[in-house]
C-alpha cells in the first residue's frame, strides 16, 4: 500500500521561505536547480539549518551554486535508498518472459505471465516492446515515428506539438559544429552533417535533453541538449521521449509522456525550404524540385499572404496551390510544412497513434507501486530478452526524512568548503566546523540507510 500524502511531506513554498518577491517562470514545485530549488530540498531550508541568511544571486555560494550541490546530493540519495522521489526514466531494460498461466486460463488468472521491474513506484510505461518472432511490437504510450531518408539534410525544423497546439517545440537543424567562433552549433539544435544514423542520435539527444555522448566526438558538443517551447516556459523532455528503433538505425520512435491516450492528439510537423517563383495572383508555383513535395503541404513565406496548401503537382518544377489570392510576383525561399505526413525522399512520418490498451482485461496491466507488469491479451514469445521496457519511475511524495537527510547532506557539503568561516563562524562556545560536518553527514546517512528499498523476486 502506498502513502499518497502526509502533512510533513516536503514541498517548496515561496512565501513561507521568505522569498515571495523572487519570481520563477516555471514555479518551484517541479525543481529549478539553477534557482537553488530541487525536488528534495531548497536553498532556504539549507540556510535555515546552517542558521545563516538565505542565499541569493549575489551571495557566495549563490542560489545557483547551491542548486548544483542539491542536484548532486539528490543523485546520491537516489543511489543510496534505491528509489527516486523525482521523475527518472529508465531506458531499454531487457526482461525474459515465462508463462505463469496457460493462455486458455488467463481470463481467470488475470494474466499469462508477468515481469518484475527492479524499480518501484512506476509513474508511466513509456515503451513496452514485446518480441513476436520476427520483430518487436510496441504496446505502450502514444507513439510517432520519423524515418530519415537520403535527403534528410533538407529538414530545417522538426516541430512537436502538444494536443490542440497548446505548446510547440522546434528542433532546428544545423551543419555546424561547436567551435570558439560564431556561428556554431547551439544546445537547442541538432547536427545533420555526418549522416543519417548520427543525425538520428542527435535528434534523440535533443528530445530527451541529454548529453549527446554518442555524437559529441563529431560535433564537439559537451553540454546537455536543452530545448524550451516557443513561449520559453516548458521543456521538451517533460512531454516527449525518443529512442532508436531496434530494427532500423534510421527510424526515430517518439513517445508522448502525457497520460493514457492524450498523447495521440500530439502533432509532428516537418519544415523544408526551396527557392520558388510566384506569379501575381497565380495559383501556380515554380519550385526547385517538386519530388521533395507532397499534396497537402502548407506553403508560406515572402510573397504569399494567408494560408496556402499544395493541391496538385504538375511536373518536376510546378505545383498548384489552393488559391492565387494574395500572391505577389517574385522569387523567394519559401517554407513547406507537412503535418503528420511524409516528405518524399526526405523523411517518412507516422503520426502519434495510441498503442496502449492497459486494463485488467486488456493487452497488459500494472501494479505500479510494486513495479509489476502483467500480460494478458498481447504477450511476447516464451524466450530470453523478449521484452524491452522503458519507464518513468519516482515516488509521488517526498517524505520528511528524505527532505531532512538531503538538507543535512547539502549543508555538510557547504560546510566542507567553508574554509574561511565566512558563512558559519566558530567561537569557543560552539562545536567545530568539522564536528558539525561529521554530525550532519552521519545523521543523514543513518536516515537514508533506514529508507532503503528491498525488492523480493518470487517465483
């Protein structure tokens, strides 16, 4: 049985922590390490434990520096207790499958077999692939696919939109590398200069906002990728997760992290560009290469007013728009946008489709708190490594003990570097800084050792 809430659970409150005038666009609840606020503790709690003034942007250490310490310590806490109290995605975990009930008896038993994940408190099954003899079949999430083709470098922007177009994330392409001069590859761009498979890895790293470890030797990038929506409020990795298709290195699988089938209303847009010639009030458009265009694409740019769509393709250089109204004569580079559709010779696109039938009598069901997945209607072959699962885990509450232990460890880390006694002074009446460090760390580790999870695997 899982506890969903308790009066002493930790959550950050601006006003209670005396920083009501400090504005953060995202709010503090989701964790803003650069503002000194994590998932388990915050700069104000640490300062209060050290009995010093709250950290600020100009203090030493600053809020941002304290936030970096908090981020490191929270990782230590997760590794110690073998559980996360913040959302962590575990990718591509392989499992064997064995029948526990014969299929004809599964209705009464509730499953034909199950797997036990090593992590408890599952928030969402992001991807659940089962081996069907010749390929893996996806059973979870709403998922889209982008398959890069020979002219993939024509892609200028890949846009992922949440339902109803509420938020849009633009993944911009670049053939630059990271250098000391400008222009250069930025953290919110993907590099397309080194071939299809390298480009796939770049796109995946950008969607997941992770360090591009598979491509950094080529692109010279060292930072984590990072991408906010067009209003600069939300991060792409909070809404989407990307992985490479095990059967094709050119195929990108994009899963929505929204609950249930909500993600099926997400949208994939691909923008390409071509030099074009328009005629005054003419629906005919002269393009550089119509083989890279398709009926249904939207067209926009200099010389075109309003929304225009390709209705037919006449020959190698001529396409017809749905209207010539508002078109002026000229030669310009125009944008061609495909929504949930293929771009010939550039990439094929499969729209977000709900693949999940998660219920007691559906394809599979879960006991999320215990980390179990039960298979019912759809199940893998009885074989080794027949299941690949990616999931987001993390307890929904931060107990007081975790908050206290994390705060003590962060405070101890700050004391360890306080060589000049600038923050915490020593007098003859006080215990020494070393003693304070030892006490804080011992008490914190004793608390964490008592919170360790034990997972029992029962046949």
